[in-house]
C-alpha cells in the first residue's frame, strides 16, 4: 500500500460549541464540550493509516495523560509512532471554538513538547524518512525541523508534501524542496500575496508557487474542491450535511499522501483527498472521525 512518514504535532483538542464567540471579558454559555486527539500532523497520520498506508509519525510528547491519549489514538488507527518523551514539558493542547450554526471553527494551539522537536530529532529518524514513498510535514513544529525533514527526503528521492499550516513566513529554499504543497486560500495568500477565491486566481497563485520551486502546487478551496496545478479544479465531494469543518484539511492531506504512496496519479490522489475530507465534515466530534478506505472507495 506504500509507506508514508509524517513529521508533525499531536495536541489534545478541547472543543467548545456555542452560538457565537465571546468578546473579551465576556462569559457565555456553550452547548457542548468534548476532549479528543488532534494536531495537524497526528490527524493526517490517522487519516493516512485509515486509508491503508503504512504510516509512521515523528513527534514529541510529554509524560502525562494527554500523551496516553496520543498513543492510544495511534494504536487504534494503526499509526506507528517514533516519539521522544520529554518529562519536563507537557503534551500539546488546543482550544477549539465551534460555531453551532455553521460548524466553522477558531483554534488556539499550545504545542508543548512538540515545540521542542529539533533537527537532531529529525536526523535520528533519517533512515526512516529515506525509506518512505512519501514524506509529509506541516508548520506546527519548529520550522527548522520541518526544513530538515524535507531536505533528508528530497536528497533520498522521496516524494515530499508540505502542508504550510498554520500560515507562516517560509525560509528561503523551502519551497524548492517540495514536490507538492497544499495550502488553503488563506495560507496561499500568506505565501504568494494572491487572494484565491476562484479558479483563475488559483492558477495565478500556482504559477507564483512554481516560480519559487514547487513542482506541483495544490490549493484546497473548501466547498469548491481543490485546484491541482496542470489539471484544474477537482470538485469537492459532498457526503452529507456539514456538521464540523475541524480537520477537513488534515483529512485531505492524509488521504492524498496515502494515495500517492500506493502509486496513484496526482489527480486521483486529490480525488481521494476530497472524498476523505467530504466524509470527515459530516461527523461531529472533537477530532475528525476519519473514514476507512472502504468508505472512501464507496463514495468515489
């Protein structure tokens, strides 16, 4: 099925649903609370493993109850962890506000031990990265660690995927290490300065990303789908009423990597990403309930 190595962050998600966001100094009543696993890298690893790829996850955790939540989550999904445990830090956590009417979210992340992932930690897993079919990272762990992972993978001829989230300034040369980059509209604007709302703007942004060295940019565009450079818009797949958008991008990235790792074309891999994201948003919960391969194949 292919091997995917993902470098990223685990955080315990604390999710609060309410009709609106409180203003500063205000207390309002919420409608529900849930605690569960999250973090972009961890969510992507779970989605990838659920699609059938041999999935390895590189990260750091504290020595606490949230770390047990991480290990249990990965064991259940079939993710193989490669984790440094840091006793004098804490496992990351996130505050998620979910708007009751729309399912839209706003998030604050405190990465804890994952903020201590170093290039040396990545070097310690260099052989693992070199042996992968696909390497994926994001920007929740320190930038120099993400950069080192991409360098190792690129030097070994491993397909590299950067999900540049959350939006941040990128170091010189990072984009040239990327076979694929998967920003959403906001992240794309932060990198290119081009606001993406339609297909024409997406193509313009892709051209700007390619000028900076990316082989194949992909811009995720929410309910419109995903724009694949050189192909065009791959439409979103609607699997039912949208209950929550938390983790939809992670569902897309994990499934995209899994499909690439088993040899699917970029177009088909994007379709798998859209289908996985489309199913994930129909399921309410703290972390996205990532679909199985059978569920994704059925909707496709």
